[in-house]
């Protein structure tokens, strides 16, 4: 049986670096614009990615089993994410209903939605 690869992080939450987003966009054939903006008067600039249409692109909302995301993480490792995150790629059997969940410390794990053991 074939497995599905799923990206999770061990700490700090999940967010691609600018270089990671650029590579992901290239693999997906997306044209994105990188802007530096201020949030609600905050002193620091932060990165905002936008499609050509002006709609915001949110790297944190990429499906964790997206093959392009998996390629980016396998090729670039830790440099593909904003903060050192202990990236892991776990595999589950194809057809498994799964979701990514977070622990209290923001580390993530994959849950099989069809099986519960108590």
C-alpha cells in the first residue's frame, strides 16, 4: 500500500521562510509578490505574500500533504521555515483520514481519525 507524506513541526508552529515560499510558488506555478508591511501600527515590518490579483497568500494554510510542500521541506530542510522548527515528515497509509493537531507547546502530531484506543 502507498503512503502519504505529511509535514509537521516539533516546535514554534509552522511557517515557511521567504525562500521556502518562493520555491513552493515556483513548484506550483504561482506568481506571488512579496511585500513588507506593518501590522496595525506595529514598529516591525512583516512579510505578506500576495497573488497577482492582490489576494493574500497564506503559507501557514498550505495543506500539509501537498507534494510541492513536501518537496520544499525535503530539499531545503530547516532553511525552508522561518524559525528552527524540528520539521518532520511522517507517513500514513493512503486512504487514512487524518489531521494535524497541536500540543500545548505548539509541537504537532498526526491523528488517525478512524481509530481511537483508550
